[in-house]
C-alpha cells in the first residue's frame, strides 16, 4: 500500500519522487508526533524535533544504537 500514490493510486517509482516544497515541510513540521519508541519513551513533540530527539535525547534509540555498535 505504501508503494502507491495517494492521489491517483498508481504505483510509485523512486525515480519519480521528489522532495516536497518548503511550504509543505514547514506545515508538516508543526504537527505533533510521538516518538517511534513510544511504548518505552512516551515523548510527544513537533515533527521538526523528532530527529534531534532520536539522536540526542531518546533513551531507547540511544540503547539500540549502542547495542548495534
């Protein structure tokens, strides 16, 4: 289901994709999201803070990264 365009439901090819506009990214960045490790971390934040959260503050992500090394 994730390989289809949400507008016309045609199959997507990676070479057809392009980054979204700055306006769209800025709007999306204001959305509140949960940490992908919410079962253990339980943090909610704006989307623009998700990557810094994962790399600097999320204890679950930190533990998984250390286990992988």
